[in-house]
């Protein structure tokens, strides 16, 4: 199933505004359960968790910073006067 550009843009915004803060709270809570590990352990854990959240959403964020390809195709197909 391929998502349209407009749907992917809206979904990426939802993920960044709602999902990412929830993920941050969950990550800090989980690391807090570890009874404050040493800094040399804590930093790599946060780095891994910082990149891990985006792996399942990679397909949503690909090409979001580009111009709308569907709109560009529509403009190319319409003859200009």
C-alpha cells in the first residue's frame, strides 16, 4: 500500500508532534527504572533510543522535504497557453 504525498506529510506531522514526545517520555521512564546507570552507559542507550524511533517510520518520512511530486506531474501534463 503506497500512501499519497499529502497523507505522508500529515502522518509525519502527527508522528513528530504526538508520537515523538510520547516516545521520549517512555524512553526516559525506562532508563529511569535502571537506577541511574553510569554516564558511559546512559549516553549510548539514549543515542540508540534516539535513532530507534524512526526505523519503523522511514517510509513515511522519505521525500517529505521535497516538492509534491503529484502536483508537479499534474502541472507537466496540462498544456500551457
